[in-house]
């Protein structure tokens, strides 16, 4: 593995080592494997010993390595929950510097071939050595492979690639074919091609750095911490030993792209073609106006399945993330709320289905209020309702999740959220809106073509 190095001086950073002398004494005389998770004051916070890095060439042993080694020798512990609070308002550069300072050669940056090239740029700017790895699933776009090569040349590094087990891939393809995920969900394929290779990679490090951001998928990633004990994967010392860093957790996507442009770094050419979130070629496509960035991934599935398995076990569910509490009662915030949009009940939508001749045409969205893709089109749908007011076309909504979902799938052509149906005046069967464009102009054109 070649380490990328920089001659620039590192930014100042605070020492987040706890200074509890009793804790230090307790850890100093304990074997690493037997260090208690909490060592002072009855604290419930997890404390993990900062260990020295693996030996590197004398020429590469600089301040960060000495500082970390001294901390470990003195038996000082790092309180990751407390550190997360201290770094809450820190810049990505400060967070990256802290991660590399603490772990040195035993931490690696996860690079997916998308906008998380920003992580590599931040690492370079710290002036510290760093490692980069990526998962080659064997199903990536050719543009992504070319991007990998451009990044290696730009930064003068060698990316550590992790590959799926050939036997496992062969068994999956022979049993279910090349595109089984379109029928039975992407989780099995992602497990073989991404999750297991990542698990093997992470067992060789003590920490890793990801490009997760809260705004990537607000329904599932809104509580992404800056640093945490990884609840999903194991590090060198087994369960509970791997530390996960998310330096850009609090960064808005637009700000991240402004940073990439200002630093003139290589970017994946797929971004210029409308791709935002980039994964494997069969499971990724461009997003269109009115769509959330994650809608370009596994588009044939519901919104709450838009994770590959690398991060989803510790994330909020879409359901839970959007609950409100009113007078102590848990409920959910609704969407498409305006007088111009009629809220249909189950009997109401069934009546629409039964009518062979309607007095008015209807446009109805089948939605779930927790669905980020439904939320992303809310403004355009409300604009549409305003434009159609007084035209003789009713605009409605039907909540099709929960116990209504089987009915909606069987009777209302529901595939994924949102699904938009047009009920013409003189036709009994509703017509499903086929496009992914959910801006008001596209929806108006759809309606006008049928009236």
C-alpha cells in the first residue's frame, strides 16, 4: 500500500485525550484486550484505548505518530461520544485532521468514485499520510474506473481495491442470473459484492472514514454522527473496536460541490450526465428535476430500501425519522396539505375505481409521508394543483403505505412511492404516469395529453 504524503504543515487540532489520572492508571496496567469500556466516574460512555500505529519507516514518523504512540503508552483513553460532541461544529478539515492524527496508518478512507473525492482532498490538505480504499464490485460504470485512475494520478496514490469472492459471485449468478435484484431486491447482490468485501477490508484497520452526509437521505441519515463506534462492522480487535468517521456529515451537498470546484479536483464524468449518487451500473441512473438524489439508486424499490447494507443497520428508518409528538401522542407529519389537494380515503379511491363515467377527471398521487421522493415532489405537486384549479380536473392524494399498501399494489398499480394516476372522465381504468419527471410542467403536459 502506498501512502499519499504531503509536505504542507498540518492544521492545529485539539487533543481529545481524556485526562482522568485514575482512568490512565487503570488502563496503563491492563492488557489491551481486557480494557473496560468505562473506567471512571461510572460513565456509560464507551472508552477505547488509542493504540500506537504499526511501525513505519523512520522518515515517515512525524508528530502525529509520536503523539498517538505517547498517548497509548500513557494509557489515555478516547471518549468517542464526547469527541463527537466536541467536533459537532468543527470543519471537515479539522475532523479529518483529528482522525488521521489519532489513528495514523491504521485508518483508511472509503472512496466510492463519487463526490467523496472531497475526503481525499481534505486528507491531502492536512499534510498527513493517508490511505484510500475502494470496493470494486465488478459492475461499475466505465466512467467510474477511469475516475479511479484519474484520482490516483492526481494525488499520487495507489487506491487499495477490495473485490468480491469469485466463488460467491459465481454461485449467485449461476443460481439467480445476472439481474436477479430487479425481482427480489438488491440486498443479496450487495451483500456478495459490497458488504462482505468491505467487512474483510475493515478487519485490517482500527478506523475508517466515509462520505456520509445527513442531507443525502434525510429520512435515514439525519442522525449521522461525526465520529462513532461502528455498530455494523468489526475492526482489528473484533466487535466494538472499529471507529467510524464522517467528516462531511454536516455539510450540505451544494457546499461540498462548491468546494470540489474551487479546489479543481477530478470528478466522475457521470455527474455531468445527471448522476448524483453513483453505485453499480445496473442499479444507478440519473436523477431528474423534482427527484431526490438517492432516487437514482435502486429506483424500482421503495424509498426505505435505498441503502446497500454498508451503513443501514445503524440508520433511522424512514418511518421513525418523520414522527412528531403532539400532546404525548406519536404521529407522522403529512404532506401535500392544501385546500387544492383532496385527501382521499380508502372508500373514496375505491369509488373512483368503480366509476365508468366520472363527472370530473382526477389526478391522484399514491404516497407515503415519510418517503423522501414524495417529499421532494411536494412543491411541484402543489404548484400543479394550483394550475389545475377551476379546470374541471380534481387533484387528490391517497396515502398508500402501511395496511393500504397491499391494496394499492394490487388495485392501483403501485410499484414504488410516489405513483401518480390519472382517472379520465370516460374511462374506468386509471392511467399510470410513466415518467420520472415530477416537475409541474411535465405533470401538466401529461394531464393535457389525456384531456
